[in-house]
């Protein structure tokens, strides 16, 4: 019991020392990849629709405002993009289509600060917007073309994950990486006269890697 009390006392001293020095804010910016399941595409040989997991590439940024050396409030933003090539089937040619996904999330972050690394976990809530660009379908015989406008839908988004920052200096760190498992609810949309009902999806995974700049100190 005596040794345990001494150990707890020494741990409390080290924890207090950690509490004295920590940044007021940490700003992250970098590259992002979002893996999204169930994205419709088309077999280039048969022209039949298929469904597969697609990797969207883009950017990610966040600002973490620290309340204590372990607890902070983070605002996280990201945008990823992908395109599906066109196809020709039954005398009809379809143009390619662009896809995009945006996240704007907020929530608490719990950090475990060490001298060289800072692992962290978080739970974030906010919105997620996904869109699809315009599509043109052309009859190769008559030359008649029909174009449908692009559509987008914004719904509730949630992300649970974490990551690790490797400290380069007192003011700079490398995030390798940040991982988020994202739940999203997208409202109903109408494409080519067909209404797709809103639904929850849980298979979106997002990775981010970049630099963290630390501002201020407490």
C-alpha cells in the first residue's frame, strides 16, 4: 500500500507538470482519403450497373481548442472527390460523372500527451453533404442527348475515431494518421425520375495525414 501510494503521488506530480505546459489550440491540415461503400458504377463491357467501394481523395482540416491538457473541443472539416467514367451500351453513350463528399463535424477530443507522441480519440457530430454531378446520355444513332442536372443532399453525420501526433518540435507535429469511422444519414433524392429514399450508412472510413501547428501555451 505504501509503494502504491508513492507511485500514485509520483504519477500525480508528472500529471501536474503535463497540465502546466500544453498548447491553447492545435490546427491540422493535410491530405484525406475516404473509402465509401455502395457507390454505383458500370461495367465497361456490359454496361450493367455494379456497386463497389470507392476511394475518394481530397483534403482535411481541423482546429482543436484545448480546455485542459487532456480535453479539447475540435471542429473538423473535409472534402473528397471521385469520378466514374462513361460507358456505351445498346447504342447509348453516357458521360462520366463526378462525385463529392463533404464533412463538417464538431465534438470532444481526449488526448494522452507524451513528450514525443500524442495519441487521441474523439466523437464528433454535425453534417455530411454528398453530391453527384450532371449526367448526359446520348443516342449514337439519332444524336439526341439528354442531360440531368447534378444533385446533392445534406444530412446528419457522426464520426468516431482517433489518431496520433508525432511531435517534431514544441510548435509542430506530424499526424500519422487520423482515422474516423463515419455514420451518415442522407435524405431522399430524385435521379432520372426515380426517388431514392433516405437511409443510414455505416461503412464510410476516412483517413487523414498532415501537419499540426500548435498555437499559444498554458
